[in-house]
């Protein structure tokens, strides 16, 4: 059976070039352009590229229109479609208007696509105004319906908030209803959950299903000391290979300065919900 490969990016935190703000001035969209160029140069021919949320950093319609243009160009560069899900720093209405070219609405964004026999299901765990995430009941019912029919190469579920407890991340940064989600996934053809949000690579299993939180493409996050968390210059993407043996996740790291962007008390992080 021919292996299927896809690229997993997360937490791109992009803004349009002329936007003001502490994250916007870091020009994080440039990193995503570098990633597309790097993929092309590496000779990888992915079936698709997935971005698991925090596409923008508190973006407006103009930011999302810029992101769409950038990702369309990137898609052409690597010769593969790009699929996205929303993260807690994304906003539904400007995303629908600027990225999808639809009428602004607060409807959750979720979908299913079949690519080379592998099914990709994107879910909307982002809840307006919340830092953590939840898959609403309507999506859970829809997901159960989709999974009644298996795909020939299995299913990958993409969501922003991770399932696993993350080393060094205080507070509730995972899905609030991960058990309800896993009840739906039990006994189905799902071979992996792809997530982000925590800006560090975290790979494991949750109730026997591969659960990946990829490192951030825009910046990394880690414990600085016993009382502080820091965000620093970093850039990476994961290459996921699905073959007859299972699912393999390889991280590709691009060179950066590693300089610290922000540092804040763990207490503040623990209080975010
Ligand atoms: Fe993020
Ligand atoms: Fe996030």
C-alpha cells in the first residue's frame, strides 16, 4: 500500500503586514512562507497540509483575507491543498468573511474531506471568549454520523485543543469534554488526533488513539523557571506518514534565533480559561 504523507503546521498566529500589535510586529506570516519554501525544496510531495488553529493572532477580516492569499500561494508552491481549523485566538465571523469569502457568522467551522483514501475531519473546538476548548453537541452528533462509514485508509481528526495533559502547562489547556469526544471515536477508523495550542511537541496516546500536539510554527513555549513560562523564537512543522504499519510523526525544525519574545508568571497562565 502506497504511504500517504501530509504536513501538520499549527499556531501560525499570522497578521497582515501592516497590523499593529506585539505579535503582529514579529511578522510571523514570514515563517509560514519559509515553511512552504522548505517543504518544496525538501522534495516532499504531501497529499495535503493541515494547520490546527490560531491561524491569526486576534485577526480581523483583512488579516484573514491576507492569510487566505498567503496559504493559496503556499498551496500552489507545494502542489497540495491546505486545510485549517480554528483556535482560541481565531474569530469566526472575520474568518468566514475574510478567509472563506462568506457572510460573517458565528457558526462553528467543521468539515470532512477525503484525500487519497484518507479522511480528514476538522472540528471547531474554539469557543468565543474562552482560552480552553469544547466540541459542541451538534459537532459530536455530526462526527458520529460521519464515522459510521469507515474510510479505506482511516481517519485523521484535526482540532486545536489537545487531548493530553501537557508537561509544564498549568491550568486547563485541553478540551473540556475530551471524554465525550473519545466516546464518539471509540471503535471507529480514527487513527490519529492532530492538535496544537501548546506550542511544544507532545505526542502520546489517549484511550489508545494517537494524540499529537505539534510545536508552534510561529513560536515555541516552555517553562523558563519554577515561576515563569516563556515564548521564544522557534519554527517547525511535522511530517505525518500513514502506511500499512501505522502512523509516524517526524518533526522538521527550521533555524531561528531562539530569542525570547515574552515571559510571564505561571500564575497568570494557570488562571486562563
Ligand atoms: Fe497558539
Ligand atoms: Fe491556542
